[in-house]
């Protein structure tokens, strides 16, 4: 399989390049981004880093790269953080629209879109958040997580709406073309070691709320409950790239992407049934080691 990864200089992309690039079924990787820091070549696949601007619809550098692969992993965003404003989020959606359209028109067989848990972030402050397995992909979207940190209040609604619209676009174009698509509602996968102990109630590893009041304790449980370990990140992307779509209800599917965290609200039934993804890690177990 030949795979293009947009946002190729970012946190998730670098983990995927190292992990998927070591798999014998992955022959070549093409990383796309506006700029690159040095990336260590993967153990098996060849790697090409292409500097291009996905916001430019006539940039042949990225269009030709998309046309040369079997699958696309779309991670790129103008601002990849939940604090993105409406301007950044609108640009990110425009970028997604260009990439998805190019993939469908180029004969790409599989598109994997990195959407976000923030599409369902409004459920953080409802009873669903404390009901194990209740947060299924069939629930109506409730975009935007509200949280506090030492800088004040935050609201991810612009970021979450762009991700929600990206999901819908991926699924719609998959149904109208020969392409299949997986939109992964990714949980919390931090840079580096990504241990759940560094997830805080403030919504970022770099900010703290001490001591925890009741609201902050609920936020901490929510954020840690959607931890996605490095190992499970690689496994769910690999499954998304290779799963047989014969059993899917539609050509484009939306799937929760978190580890098997004890007591979490997120349901993994569709990830298991449609992708064959069986997460290996649990936040609670990791915290005890």
C-alpha cells in the first residue's frame, strides 16, 4: 500500500510514519506539509516529504502526490488545536474539502480522516459523560467542549464544527464515488510518551487547575477517559486503512478512536465490528504503573 499523510510534520503524522512505515504491507509513504523538520526514515517503507500548501487548489505538488497513492490519511489543519477560531476552522474545512475531492477524483481507494472527540464535546456536561459506553456514533452531534485552565475559559466549537462538517463531507463523497472513507473521532494522543498522567483537568498538559473542585474533577475524568495510547493510535489507523468495507453500513463510516479506558462513556462497538480494532491499553491500568 502507498499512503499519503497530510499534516506530515505534526505529532500524529510522525507517530504514524514511524509505526505504519515499519509494517510490511506499507510500501511507500508521502508526507505533505508546508514545512518539515527532519524526520527519521521508517524501518520498511520509503518516505518522501513534499512541501506544499493544501489551501491552494492548483498546487500540483500535493495534487500529484494524492494521485500517486492508494490511500490518504488526512490530518492537516490550518490550526490543529481545539482553541482554533472561526477563521482558522473555516480554512481547515476548505482544506479538507480540497483533499477529499482530490482523493475521490484521483481514484484513491481509502480515505482516513482525523476528526475529533470535540464533535461530541458538548456531552461532557451531561449524564452521558458518566454512563459507560453511552457515547455512540449514532447520538446527535453536540460540537464544542467547554473547559477551564489558568488562562480562563475555552470553547472548541469552531474547531469541532469544522471537524463535523469534514466527517459529513467524507461520508457523502464516499457514497458518490468508488472510494471508501473512515472518519476517526480521535481522543487524546499527546506528543511523545503520551502517558495519561500528564492529561490534566485544564484540557492541556501545560496548564493546571489546583486544587480540583467538583467541576474540574469531572473534566479530568472526561479528558482521561478518551486517552488514545500510542500503540492503539497505530492500530486503529492501520485497521482503518486495511479493513474490508463489505460489512460496513455505508461507504463512509464514523468511528470513535480511543483506548479501552475503564468506565469511559465512549463506545467502541463500531470500531470493533467494522474495523476489527481491539485496543490494547487502558488509562486506569497505565496510571497504576
